[in-house]
C-alpha cells in the first residue's frame, strides 16, 4: 500500500463569525436515564431513488464522551443549551463521513469513536449528514458539502459563545467529509486547531482552486492521508484504507513513520531518508501520532521549515499494517566497485531470519560516495547478530573469484531512530556470493 501524506502548518489569523440557523434530527436514548440514544440515520437505496426527485439535507450532531462512549447524546438541547457532558477544557474531535450512495451506516464509525475515546479523553462529535450524502447524484452530495459546513459554523459559534476554543478543535473528514472540514476551516479563516483529511474525494475537487476544496491553509495544522495501490478495487480498498490506517495508529504500537520527499520515485531510490536533526519524532507520523512532529514543526517554523510537506510511506497489506523501515548505507573504496546491486538479510539474536523488501538496489557506485538502500521489514528487528549481504555487478561475465572492498556498512532503523545502528568496517564481498558480516561497534 503506497501512502501520500500532506502535512501543513499555518500561522495565526484573526477570524469572524457567521449567524445561520442550526439543524438537527435523530433518536436519543441515554442508558442512565432510560431515554433513547441518538442514532446515526439509517437509510437505504430507496432513499437514494427518492432523492433523484426531492433532495433534502438534515444534520445531526451526535456527542460521545468517555461517560457515554456507546450512547450518543445531542450536542445541544432546547434553546441551543449545551450538553452538560461537554467539557470546555478538553479537545473536541469532529468526525465527518463522506458520500453514502446506499445510505448505510459507515462500518468504521463505531470502531473509530471507540478507539479515539480509549486513546484520548475528548469531546467527540459525529456529524451525521446522511440525509444529504445518501443519493445517486454525486454532484448533489458535493453541493451539500458547503451547506453542511455553513450549518456546522453555527454550532461552532454556539460553542465559542459558551467558551470553547477553535484551537482545541480537530476535524477528521473522510472523502467528502474532508472537504466539508476544509470549508468549515475557511469560514473561520484557518483558525481551527487541526484538520485531518482521510483520502479526500477527488471528483469535482481535484485541480480546483484552494477556495473550492480542502487546502493546507484551512487550519493551523492540516494532515491529509492519500492511499493508493493503483488497483481496480479503488472504492473498496484504497478509499477506505485511509480510515483503517488512522485507526491502526491508535490500536498498535507502530510508529508509521513517513519520509518527506518530492516524489515517490526519489523516495524509492533512497534519496529521502534524512528525517532531520532531531533524534526522535523528526519525521512525520501517520494519524494521531503526527502531533509530536506538528509541535516540533511549530517551533521550527521560524527557522526555515516549509509550510507544506509531502511525505511517503508504505505499509503491510493487512491489519495492523505495521512495517519497519531501515536504511543500509555502504561506502566502497574508490574505483574498486563496479556498478551493481546489493541484497541482504539479517539474523537477530533470537536466531530469526528476516528478509526485507528492498526498493532500488542497483545504482552506479562511481557517482556516489555512499550507497543507500531503503529496506522495509514486516517485523521489527531489535538485535542484529549477523548481516548476510550479496553484491552483484550489473553487467559483465561471471567471476567467481572477483572480490570488492568496502570501507563501511551501517544498518539503521528509521522507524526507531533512537536505537543504535549496526556497523561493519573494512570488509570484502565476493561477486554473487552471500557473505556473513558480524556487526562491529559503530564509530562516532
């Protein structure tokens, strides 16, 4: 799974307010008082057919906290009174779904709310705009995104009137929900604390100007996860994968480190393995773990950091999607090594062999003082007892006795950069032969 992450930082801007009528609907039951919980609108394909002739838009704000984690309550009561469970001192997370042509409840929604509240004690609000997203007319749903944003701006203003802070708002939008989040951000002049776009919808938004889609100026921090396998199952796999990757960032210990780079080709070629000078969290992390990088970025913003960063990472194909990056750096002696390729495997101190996925392994040695390979393991390698390495020239006849001298080798974890690397100095590789190297203590 190839993933693109856009991470953006914004400065401080003054904001204004809008005054529009609020909307709401839904059933409600509180388990403690034996009333009905507020439920997500359950629609179907028949509703989409009806929408072909009479479109409608209704919005319900379903509030969850750790005190009612499985039973949603309305955010506001009569006369716009604020739900007593809403804590003005805590962060408020807004979750906004996307296009729902068949009207079903998103299968990930309950998992998302449960995982978030388990990880963080927040006010969590699910924006149910299923009456507006359930339609066979995609363009109608697109048109409704701005209407939803306008309605949400009223609710936000009400929260601000009660003492809430825009800086404590984190909007997480899936597909069309990502653009709704962006439109909300525009209405408050980029002063939302954070917007996370989970694979923002492309049709009707791609290549549009910044005021017509989610943009990096819509919040102080905007991170966007694009998932892409170039496969035929776009809707089922790629589009939904962004949600499950964000969930995995909660439910696992995976770091999901990504690498700032100008292109995926440069990333594969090992040209973007430098995460900066910071020893930890200096490369962007996926999902909610992007926050440490964000904070460091805010500190560095005046020191020449870009406002917009494109980063790449790969994951495993199945939940929990963990993958572990290493860089193999080799320095040959001048003019002793021909153009060729390097492959390697490692043996841990628990006698477990691990074979990485290698990206670009073949490069011209003559033009490089240091030869770098990006490697991806399915399991984390903590203690390395041996490195098994093979060198193969890119052309020429086979030479069973040809040997090539190298100055140094360093195998370093990029996922956990605080760990000491494994090194080897002054060694010889025989052409097309697996050579066992036992690591030396790395020189400072």
